[in-house]
């Protein structure tokens, strides 16, 4: 077993399983993806630390425990279409692709789009496509989606983004209020969205999700 594989197993055992994360589908999807390949070379030795990992230009890979528990809450099924917002270098997309039928990865940064496409191609992730665009706008023309995952904290969840959920769809994110973060899920039932908090979680704000006046979930 390589040093990176050992570090990945250690992350699963010491960060995920000890934090109420025993969804084996999610764990297997995380175990299958070499996180170290999605970070700068200088960061590869710390790719599996239990904190948000800076990858440059103010962007991060979400803390493994928070990411895993959000995926657990999203209940991604093998037939689901998922929108992964703020995919950065593509790590989250690669993991989600192991759970879903197809993934649309949305990223606003053109350089990160290129990196994500290269990383996903190198790992032969065939059921994901990377799209460049504003994070908060979503990708309505590719939807509606069974699941939307926002890869960072938000001050608000735009109503137009929630409208891209299918009936029974789920949106998961970390929501910041008063400087405190909580994992948050929005579900669509009978055409009506409803949101609730899940657990304490702090992660950096994802560009494009600053609070504005208007309707907020």
C-alpha cells in the first residue's frame, strides 16, 4: 500500500468513522479517489489533514469530515443527476461521480475548469462534465437535478438555484449566519422547498454566495 493510500485509510478511520460517518457507499467513493492528486504538489503531504485545504487563489478543498457528512445527508443514489457547485480542481466531482449516474460540475474560475477536466480525464471519470459559469446561477439547462452540492459556505441559498431541484431533490451546503456555520439541507416536496440545519460546520465562503436582499432559505 502506498503512503498516500495509508493516509487515505487513516483519514477514513480517524476523521470520518469517529464522526458518525458510516455510510459505506460514501466511504468507498472517498477511498477510491486519490485526494493528493487534486492539490498543488507542495500540499500533497498534507492532502488528508482534517481541515479545509488551501489550493491557491483563495480556494479550498472542503474538510473531509464535513464533505463526507454532506454527501451522507444528500443521499445520492446510483440513478441521480448531481450538480456540484464550486468543484475547484475536481476532487469533489470525482467522489460524487462514484455515487451518482452523472455529475455536472460548475466552476467559475477558467483555470480551475481546465485543471478539473485534466484531473477527471486522468482518472477516467467518464460520467462527469465540467462547466464554467457563475456559481450562484447553477446550470438550469442541464437540470433539474436530484441533488445539488455546494462546495463551500454560503451566506444565502439563491431561490433560483433551489428551483433547479427535481421533486424530492436535495441541496446541501454549509450556511453561515453571524459568523457561525451549520451544515444545511434544502428539500423539494410537492413543489415547495424547505430548509433545515444538520450539524455544526465551518468552511470558507464560496465565491458568489454573499448575502443579498431578497428571499433566502
